[in-house]
C-alpha cells in the first residue's frame, strides 16, 4: 500500500492562516510561562475563584459544541437516516477537534500533563469528575476511530478504511452512549453546590437539561459548520438536509422549555424570575436567545429554506446556549469572600475578571481548531456529495 497525499509544495499562507498561527504562537508562549511559573503567573484565578473563563468556555462550551458528532452518528448509523450521511464526516471532525481542544485546555488549566494517566489508576469512586474524565478520554478515542477512514482514504489506504468501516457500528453505539453520559454528567458535576448555584439554575434534573440542550446545540453546530464551510470552501450546500435538521430544532427546544419551567414551578422558584436583579436578566437573556427566538425562527419554513436564515438562527441559538453554560458554571455561582470565607458573605461574580493571558490561551486553542479543520478539509476527502462521491475542496 502506497501512502500518497497531494499537498501543494508551494503552500501560500493567507492572511487568515497567518493570524491563526500568530494567535497559536502567543498561546503556546503563555502556556509555557504557566508551566514554568505556575497558574498564578498568567491567570486571575484564586482560592475563591478556582473556576473561571477556562472552565466555562473551554470545558462546558467546548464539550457542548462537539455534541453534533453523536447527534449525527446516532441519526445515520442507529436510526438509519442514511440521507444525512453527507453531514456525518464534518460533524465527527468538529466533535473530534472540539474534544481535543477541551483536553488541551484542561492540561493547561490543571498543569502536570505528564500525570494525566494517574486518573486511570487512582480512582475516586465518589467523584463525578472520574466518570467525566473516563468518558471524555474514551469518547475522544472513539471519535478518532470513527474519523480514521477519512484519513486512510486520503492517503490512499482504501483497504484499511474499508476494514474499519466494516466494524464501525460498535464504536458508534459506544460513542453515543459515552457522549450521552458525559454531556449529562457535566450537569451532575454541578449538583454538589446547591448552596452556591442560584436557584434559577440549580435543580436535581440538571443532567437532563444539559443533555437536552446538548442535542439542540449539536443540531445548531451542524447547520453552522455546514453553512460556513460551504461558503469558505466554495462547495455545494446540503440545503434540504439542513432544512430537515431545522425542523427538529423547535421540537427539542420546546421539550427543553417545558422541562425547565415545569421544574421551576414544582420547586417554587418562579419567584426569582423577575426580582433577582442581574440573575433575572441573565436567565431571560439565555432563555430568549437560546430557546424562544430560535424556536420561532426554525418554525418558519421560509427561514429554514434560506441559507442565511438557517445560519442566523443557528448562531442565535448557540449564543443563548453558550450563555447558559457560562451562567451555570460562572455567572450564577456564589463565591466566598477571599479574606474571610464566611458563607454569609458569599457574593455573585466577585473578585474575578479573566486576564489577557487566560483569554489568549483559549483563543489560541480555538484558532488551532479552526486551522486544523481547514487543513483537513483541504487535503482529505471530508466532504462528499449525496451520491457518496467526494467533492473537491478549493
């Protein structure tokens, strides 16, 4: 078997690529400073604020935007909706890159990346973090296996790609199970802080809400990625497939709203909806942006049939749901006074603003993900027509 991949030896660096490389370089330098001098050298995190921008953006948001992979894999392989196959490979790649970025960000946040394997032998059976860590590691491996046929096809190892395809179903089922577990267990992780998380967000069914919202985010990410990549790589857009996905979004969002407001009613927490100051504003902002507006937009056939309408609707949904992830992991969490640690002095959003180096780490990792997607789409058979033939990337 000959390994062959066509790469232009005189590769030109576009302004976008140069900007992405520069951001990645800055993040790498900052990460090295963090490893040498400790986390306090680059971040504003503290004993009062051990969780900040990295956890909200890199972990909670990163895992959520990778949910399109398990949504599309389940649709194509388990529910046998074969017509959506053209959307599968890009969705799996987006999930694989999203989870890779999560892992890299956590290595910078936690430090000592050489000890990551400790978790696999020193188990804390009472910690939800153990389940999350094992599921993320395992699911990242499954995503690599699911995407590997694309790599082997790109280097002309077609027999190897075909062999993996023959045994892909068990890995798909395992991936859907693992993703379901850890998408919901991120909510379970927050159940330990009923006294710290504001009542509008804390609920025993947080895992259920996390999973339902992850499905809506996954659908929106598939629409967003397909539309943007079609424009950037000058390829055809699977408009009628995205329109069908758009039809499913209002159903998922309606379920989410019913479950969430039913829970607030049963918990007698409706009293906080309008008299909680900033918390009320944040709650209604995420509900309106992440659920109400997208539900209305995706319910309109004319908008679903418009590429621009689909893109705008998906972006609004993503903004609202990402705000929810920030609220539940950062903005709506009480933090003790850094001097006294007296519970009665706990405040919301006190004494923490992410530093520029913190932001640069996340921006650099995100830039690496964008660049990796572009390179893979350019040199590997990522996109295919509905008849199964690959498209040529420009």
